[in-house]
C-alpha cells in the first residue's frame, strides 16, 4: 500500500511555514505519510493583489510578533524574527526544485528555514548564501546555481504557484490531504483527523475487496 501524501504549499518568507514544517513531522510519522512540497511565490501573489505586509497597522504587526514568540516558547523552538525581513525568496523556491532533482528538496528547505528563521541568516535569499547549504548536502554548488537560475526552473515555480492559485491557495502554509485544504500552522489537529479518516476509508475498501 502506498503512503498517504500531504501536500504543503510554502514560501521561505513565511513565518507560519517555519512552524508548520516543525509541527507536521509527528503527524507524518504517526500516519506514515509523505510530505510533498509545492513552492508558492507569495511575493508574486502579494504584488498581484497590491498587498504589502509591512504596511499593515503597527499594532497588528506587534501582536503578530508576540503571537509568534508564544508559539516558539510553547514548542521550544529557537525561532526569531530576522533583522532583515522580509526577503525575496524566489531563489530559494527555485533552489528547492533544483534539489528535487537530487531527492534532497525537503532537507534543503528545512536547512534554509533554520538558517533564516533561527539564525537570522538573510544571505539565503541569494545563491551565494545557498551554496554552503547545498555543499553540505553533498551537491555541487555550481551545478545547483546553474540549474536554479535556468528558465526551466523559473517556469516550474510559476506553474506551481499558478496551480496553487487554481486550487484556492491564498496564503502559506496551505496543506492538502487529497482535496481537503487546511491553512496555517494551527490546523495540525485537522490534518491529523483527515489522515485518520483517510486510513479508515482505505481499511474499509480493503475489507470489502477481500
């Protein structure tokens, strides 16, 4: 029997995606599920809708930061708001698809998120800052940069983003279990419940066909 799949639309500039990547792990292990990452260019979507995060009311921005630090404390995560925020994430999104070719997409994404959201390393927005991560994963950095910067990969990121928009994705992290959509880091209970229902349906189908 194949593993159930959980899709996650993500962007490296998303604080909530950092938490979602951490919090979904025990759920994936519980259900022996596979995480499928789908890059989603939030900056492109924001610009298309004339939305600027940092122009939100200051009180709301302060409250968001306080809330994020509460999440970090609750789950004992070394999260911090980087001094340089926001960053352009297009090279990271491209890089993830290059690393997919090597079967190292998730490891790459996790290391990038840790570098930025735990260490405050904003150099990951540039290929020069991504090269040490790639090298540590055993991949040739020149090969990585050449592929990530290619039109082929740029088109893949655009297709992934457009596909997300067509599916109703309006922000990240957006998580899909089959056709059920869950938005945000605080929907893990619902993801868990849906995977449980999926397993029950699969079990019933197996019994009926036996």
